[in-house]
């Protein structure tokens, strides 16, 4: 029985679909980043607050 699609075409379709998916995910990631100065400052303030807390307050446990 003959195949409906030859291997080269299947590989091309898979490659294009993979590339499109990666491009869409990269675009979504860039869209989610804070871009305004106010958003960047809020993100930096939140990160600074996390760094000031003791490890026990944010649930970090030693693994060894």
C-alpha cells in the first residue's frame, strides 16, 4: 500500500509546524515581559523584597 505523503513532505510539514510553534511561543514570552518603566520598577521591587526575606519565610529548604 502506498503512503499518502512522502517522507520529505512529512519532514517539511513537521519542521514548519515546529518552527511556527517556537515562533509563537517566543512572541508570547516577549509580550508577557514588563516593558513600561513602572512595570520594570514593580518587578525589581518585588525581587528585592524576596531577597530581603530569610530563607525560612519563603519556604526554601536545604536539600543536603
